[in-house]
């Protein structure tokens, strides 16, 4: 069993769910759903929740890339 692949996959899925949930919270704050690429600049302007969502989005991408690398 290739446990690093599964661990990276679970990490990626968890980060994806967190980023999606925080992006949907942007509707209440900014009147629209905020994408991951916009979250980090908003976080650097003082919105710590958006910074967390942006970092989770990038961690998702790295987790999926690492899972693909371990799988093959």
C-alpha cells in the first residue's frame, strides 16, 4: 500500500474543502464568491480568514501534485 499517496490525497481534499468554504464566506463580506487567487491579496490587506483560504488552496494544489508524484 502506498501510504504517502493516500496521505497527500487526503490532505489535498481537506484543504480543498476548507478553501471552498472560506471562498463561500466571501459572499457575506464582499458580495461575491472569492476565488483562491484573490484570497491571498485580500488576506495581506488584513482579512486573515481569506489568507487562510488562499494558503489552503495552494496547499491543496501541492497535495494533489505530491499524490500524483508518489503514485507514479
